[in-house]
C-alpha cells in the first residue's frame, strides 16, 4: 500500500475519533477547584502591617424574622436541660432546615452539625460540607472556621491539617 493510500485509509478513523470524542471535550466538567472547600487561603501572618480587625456581625447577612423564629424554636428543643434521648430531633431538624432554607446562617451551620451527628438519616457528611460551602459563598466567617474543622477531623473531606 502506498503512503498516499495509507493516509486516505486512516482519515475515516481520525474523523470517527473526532466525532466521538469532540462532545466529551466540549462538555465542561465541573472543576473541583471552584468549590469553596478547595480554596487555597493565605497562611495567617500575625506580623502583617495592614491588618484590619472586623467583627463577625459586620460580615454576616441580615437574618429573616421568620427564619429566626424557627431557629430559636429548634434551639429551645435542644435545651441542655432536656436529656438527649428525650429530644425530638425530627422536629429540631425540620425547624432548622426551614430556617436554613431562608439563608439563616446560624441555622445552616447547625443543620450541618445535625447531619454530621446523624440526626437526619437521609443526609450525611457530604450534605453537611455542601451546606458549609453555601455559607462560605455567603461570606460567613464561621463557615470558614467550620470547614477548617472538617479538614482537621476529616469530616466529609480528606483530612488535611495544612488546609485546615
């Protein structure tokens, strides 16, 4: 077979390969680096000259009144005076979830804790990490702290003390 015929013979295979794999290349796969859990934050430098101390209250979004009521009702059901075995965790999770759905940041973090503790059998550590990430996207300082704790303990993410 001549060189010219060999090239002509290979062309259909190359075209077929392009047709089969082009859609895979065109589809943008989600990039794990985009997730807040994978952010690379600068290491803390206590000697930075331009450090500005801000309080958490100046960084968090306003809390919806109805969400606050649900959150407080859930917290009341978790009163330390009530034995753990006597607490109605189904109701606590439901009230906390309602508040979290309205972007009550404290409820979001509490709901994540309830998921990690196994208080809602449908949801687990991955959903807890996703909730914390959602709070991170809202700019909640405590969410960054929580994600650090998850990395330190290997909760829902691969343990990484440096990232923590």
